[in-house]
C-alpha cells in the first residue's frame, strides 16, 4: 500500500482531469455560443411550405443568429404552416415590416429562417406576426418547372405559326 | 430428455443468479446513503479504479481517436466532405465509442482487480473473519469498491473522449491537412449538449453495471483458487455482454 498522501494526490489529479474533460466537452465541442436569454420574445409567421425546417433551427439576420425556431404547427383554418420564432431579447428593435424567408445553409446544411429588415419605424413586439414571408424552395418543384418550361419552349418552336400554349400560371 | 432437463436446469441456475444479483444490488442500495459519509475508503477506491486506469484509458483513447481520424478521413474524402471529420468523430465518440470502449476497458482493468481482490478475501477467510468481529463486510469492503467504480467511470469516459478527439485531430489535421478551423468549428456547430449528456449518462449506467457485476462476482466467488479465477473471467464476460445490451437499450431510449 502506498502512502495516503500519494493516493490523495493522484486521486485529486484524476478527478480534476475528469472534470476538466467534462468542461472541455461542454464548452469547446458543443454548440453553446448562442443561448437564449430569459427576456426573449416570440413572433409568428405563416408559410405555405416550410420545406425541411425543424424546431431548433436558427433564425438569422444578416448571417448573425438572433433566435431559434421554437415550434412548428399546421393551422387547419388558414391551411398554412405556423412557425413560432423565438428571438433573443437583445435584438428588440427589428422593424415590424421585416420579412422572413426560409433558406438552406450550404448544399447539405439544414434550413433556417432569415429575417431581412424592412423600413418601418416600429419594432416587433412579443406575439406579433411576420406579414411578409417567402416559402422554402423545394428542389423538386424547381427541377420540374425547369423541365416543363424547356419542353414547352421546344414544342412552341416546332409549331411556329401556331400560338404558343398558354404560359403556365 | 436429459438434454431438455439440462437446459431447464441451466435456465433455472441463470434465473437464480439474476435473482441473487438483484438482491445483492438492493442490499447495496440500502446501505449506500450511510456509506457515502465514509469518504476515506471511497477515495482509496476511486484511486484504485480510476487513477490507476488512467494510463490505459488515455492510450486506448488516443489510438481509437487516431483510427477514427484515419477511417473517417478516408470515407469522407470519397464524398469530398472531409471538413465534417470533426463532427463525425465527435458524435461517434460522445455517443457510442467513448462510453462503450471505456466500459470494456474498465471491466478488464478495474473490474477484474475488484473481483480478484474480493474473491481472494473470501478464499483467505478475511470476509469470514470480519463477520466474526461483527464488521459488516458489505459496508466495510464491498460498498466503497462499488461507489469508487461508479464515481470513476463517467470521469474516465470524459477523459477518453477528449483524448480521442485530440487523436483524431492529430491524424486529420496534422497528417492529412484537414483545415483545423473547419475541423473544430463544424464539430462545434453540430454537436449538441444532449450528445454530451447521453455519453455521460451512459458512463454512469455502465459504471453502475460493471462495478456491481465485479463486486458481486468477487464477493460470491467460491473460496478456492479456481473459484477466484472463474469469478475474474465471469466479471469480464458478463460486464462486456451487459454493457453492449444496455448500450442498445439506452440508445433506443434516448434517440
């Protein structure tokens, strides 16, 4: 048996190392740079299509994360998706005619909501609704639209004198 | 017929062992609050199971991390996304490899030591002597060893994960030239606090399971040389199997 002092010192070293490792894991390798303070407020936005947006996704302005998506639900009366944005209390002067758009971060990245400031003098308050929204771009729709357009153009060129088929939408 | 009877017999033996283990666990649970007050023997056992396992945990962590760096880099370059190396290694380490490999090493290094020590105490009548002196061996010998293991295990998991991450960083960034900024920042942006929580929770559960099995096997070992040897072997085998089964259950619960 070694002396108690050696045991104590090595045990202390071990425990310290363990807690340092936990601290390292919590602060250095997790996503902690943004945590909502208690004075955050909520905004609602109605979208026709939210694509792959998920609760917890960031809300950003000019690329800076200002909040998170708190909740996503579907309104049976309006037939639209209701997205609740939770904005950090520090950002309390966002013009209330700002618009919200759903974008995709990078090619493989998740989707997020970008707020683009408008010109109004008044700021969003808790519970406000974002009036101007832009839906998520669904890749399949884009591709089918492109294919459809090019097919329509070709058939239009072939039957030159005939009036082109009515443009879609 | 004899085969059937033997099967039934071994099944009954298995059930009996599970029942005995459960009773043993309950006994430990009842005396735990009082045992926590006696700090001195617990510190000694944290030293035995934790501090003495540091070298093997860190060495294995380094190499597990390095091999993750190698394999991850090779796989991710096929998709041209080697900047995700940090994310891939961090998540696989935190959620699975960290707790599981640490538990297996813990069973091999600390669990066997506990089982052999207790088994030898049983074989050399030290436990019987304590009972004669009206010293409860469960409180005096078994409980501090169990608690020491439970305390040491999550800390070992944390150390393993951090060392392994540096191993992966060594291979990915230093050898293969993945950008160190994207290695750490991609990791930071996609690893959630819940991943860390999952890893540490698994560490605690595996710590309880492995320590319990080790002290139980040692304490109930047959008091012969062969019995002690068998208890040590059983400790490693049962700990490994239980760890892997528990790992599946915990993962399914937490996903």
